[in-house]
C-alpha cells in the first residue's frame, strides 16, 4: 500500500501543529507503521528539537531539493523508534527555496517505502503553507478553542476546499475542561458548530506536552499523559480504527454532572 500523506496546518501560529506532527509520528511508529515526517517550516525549524534529533542534522530538505545530497542522506532515524525518520527543514533559507512541485517530487520518492508521510506546515496561508499541502492526500487542521484560532482555521478550511484538498479533519488542541465547565472557554461542540468539519481528535491542555517537548521525547511516549493518549487515539483513527473520544469532562463529580444535566447548574 502506498503511504498516506498527511499535512497538519492551522492558519494561526502556535496552536500545536509541530507538537501534533511529532506526537502522531511517534504514535504511528510505535504501532508498527513506517513513518517519515517532513518539517515544512523552512527558516524556523522546530520538529527536530521536539523529536530530540537536532544534533544529528547534517543535510536538510533544501539540500535534497537542490541536489546537494540524496534523499536518504537527509533522513534522520529516530533514536528510539527505528521505523521513524525526520527530514529537517533548512534554517538559513527562506520558504521560497521550495516550490509545491519540489514537494510533490520529494514525497513521490517516499510513497512506496513508507506507510505515513507527515508534513508540518508553517503558520499562515503563504508559500510555505502551499508547499506543505501540495502533496497531501489528507489535511488535518488544528485549532485551539479560542475565537481567533477558530476564525483562522475556518479560513484555511475554505482554502483547502477550493484547492480540492478537502474535506479537512479537525484536531481541537489545548482544551481545558475546567474552563469549559465555567463557560470561560469554547467547548468542543462550540468549535464543531462553528467549523462544521469532521472531528478527528480532542487533545487536552497538559503541561507534560511542554515538559516532554523540551526533553526531545514527545508526550505520546508517556502512557500516563492524557494528551499522549489523545494523540495515540488520533493515530489509530488515521489507520481507520473507530476509537471513542476521551471523556475530558470527567473532572467534575457525577453529582455535579447530574445537576448540570437536570438544568440546575
Ligand atoms: N495540548 C497541549 N498542552 C499544553 N501545551 C501545548 C499543547 N499543545 C501544544 N502546546 C505548547 O504550545 C506551544 C506551541 O506549540 P507548537 O510549536 O506545536 O505550535 P505550532 O502550531 O507548531 O507553532 P508555529 O505556528 O510557530 O509553528 C509549545 O510550547 C507547545 O509545547
Ligand atoms: Mg510549528
């Protein structure tokens, strides 16, 4: 079976694209899939740091595209998962060093040898975004439950439809059930009402995400983290499994939930 090529994008910056790519890559590779992730954020590479591979970079994606090395030479094998590879972004180049047709060529060479190619997109809807979606079979749009992030996600979902890359699937990241409960944060249902796309996962706010990213070992490795569990569930859904969504609302007592359901709270 040829690879599924999946791009994670968002519109708004800082909502968790790179975190999602790293964690989905780890979850898929831990589960027996052969995975390559590509850092499409030329000039601001990050995925290498979250995966703990920054010291192993010799060549990058622009070196491959400009013929300074072979594709295999730019592929860095993960330290823990032998079936996981990273193609790092160039740090010193601007995003115009890569074109959508370059991305298509690069990904074509990977399709037959891997199960998943995951592409991390830069923020925005400029050239870097166009490069990141060019080769995608499927696009995951990630948003936080915040009005500005949801608005940008909506714009991106519209562009993806217009470019025949839709329908996108949605990841809601950094949901805080306690804030939702106090009506201080949009709920997952609110976000879905606004965006009207298929939901593929809800990832809770979890400080372990930041701690593990700083250590270069994505939280999907951690069996106890709720965010890790959420990413592992999304990975299984990408493989076509039906996996129920996590009950993130379990922070209140059953009594509180019953009262709320009865309309008293
Ligand atoms: N579920 C989460 N819980 C807590 N922190 C999170 C969560 N998801 C992401 N973060 C943190 O949010 C910050 C931004 O995440 P990340 O770099 O993945 O976003 P991005 O969309 O790739 O940003 P950019 O647009 O700059 O590329 C990081 O510090 C990350 O650790
Ligand atoms: Mg990023």
